[in-house]
């Protein structure tokens, strides 16, 4: 198992840029199982500035959700896990803090919206109680003020008749409304960073758009930074400033969103984009697929982990792990044979 950095540390922001809110350097998360160690996140480096939205995309099992939980400090060193690297949030090293220190960050500095709202909501507590408990704990409000704050939060996320909804239980709300409640819970204490992990899973298309529009408007109006985790490229295409493409626990491309979608450099990024249906294609068009399956992280292949599925792979790819090189502002790629390299060399 390699321990050398697979990507360069994020560059420090210049004087003209907003300060870095989140900086992750060589982050690794290993789960120890009876069958052996699973390297779920392997050497990830990234940075996020105030007010910026970063998309993290990749196939299921690529490590996106584990990375999000590691950045937040929900996954830490323990008997079954090993976490290494540095995660700085607002200048504080998340993993150097004790449990109490991390809990103090949750809700006030960073909050997460999970995939299934019913796993975040207690079925025997009313909606208003979910919200008022949080603000009473973190903001010291009395019962009446906390109840008013809960209604205001429900109104803020677009729930009609918020006072009545606050008296209802989660099962009395639709799926879209429950997701709005979870978003309101995440926003209750004014976090600086919101991590949205597949926030539209299991919702129909129209509700998906409403939730994504809501998140985009809230981050803009409240000045929050956001990490949007999704396996759906269309979800992040028009709603993020930069995209990090993950494959088998590693970043393979990290660049401005427009650059990734218009001119992907990594063969995996290109194959993902090609597999998305296009409105200008005739009906029943067969979409290209990526042959093979992602590697098993109990025994990943040497060299580039995408090499067994890549049409551009060479002997070097089978033995040497590519480093993520370049500048995230203009595009960084982890590939020995990046797409477009020949054309650039000819210019």
C-alpha cells in the first residue's frame, strides 16, 4: 500500500482570493475489516474558499461519502479505522480536536445534509423539536425563542404553513418536505460550510430541482461554502464552481466545472460525461458504457487504478501511480496520458 502523496497540497490563496475555509492535505481513510484493510480515501488534497461550491462526483463506491464524513470529522481514528492527513476548517485541525471539540464545530462551522432524510429525523419527535433542540443547545435560546426560530427556519427553506408543519411528525410530510426539514436543521446555527451528500436521492425529478435550487439560493444568500456530493453529473454541472472527480478512493481530476465538462482531461471523466443522456440525441440511442468494474479496494491493482478499464493505458500505467498535478484553478489531472496532451504539445 503506497503512502507517498498522490496529489499536490492545495496552493495558498493569493491576496485577491477569499481565504481558504477548508484545506485537506493527503487525507487517507482506512477501514480495517476481517478480510484486510480497505483504503476508502487515498491521498486526497483539496481546498475550498468562503462562498465557493465544490462538486465531488464519481461512481458508487468511489469514496465520495467517506471523504465528506472524514472532512467533517465524523470518521476518526478508532479500533476499526485509521485516518491520516490534515483537515483544516477555519484554521482548526479537525482531527487534532477531541470529541468535544469536534462536536463544537458541528452545526456552527460545518453541517451535513444526508442522503435519506428519514435516517436524520427521529420518527417520535415533532419537526419543530428537531430544530428547536439544536438552537437551544448551540445558541442558548429559551423554549419560546427556539420555537419561533424553528418556524422561521421552516419558512426559510420554503415549507408552507411552517407553524403547522412544526407541530407535525416526519411521517406526515412528503419526501421533499422532509429533505427541506433536514436542510433547515443543517442551517439552524449558521454554519460556514455545508456538505450535501446526495441530497436528492429517492426524490422525483421536479422535487430534485426544487431542492437543488434551494441549496444554491441559500448558499448564495447566506454566503456559505458548499460541497455537493453526487454520482449524477447533471446535478453538479451548473451548480458548482469546481469539480473533483473520484475513482477508487483517489482524485483523478480536479478543475473548474466548465473545464471538466467541456474538455475533460482524464479518460474516466470523459467516459462518465459520455454516458450521460443528451437531449439532442435521437430516441433509443445506445449510450457508451465503461467496460469492467471498479477495483476491489481490499486488493487494488498496482499503478493507475483505472488502467484495467482505460483504452489509453500503457505499460507504465500498470506499474506507476500517476500523481494529481497541475493547478486546481486551471485544471489538475492524475493521468500519464491526459486527453488533449498531444494537441497542447503541438501548439
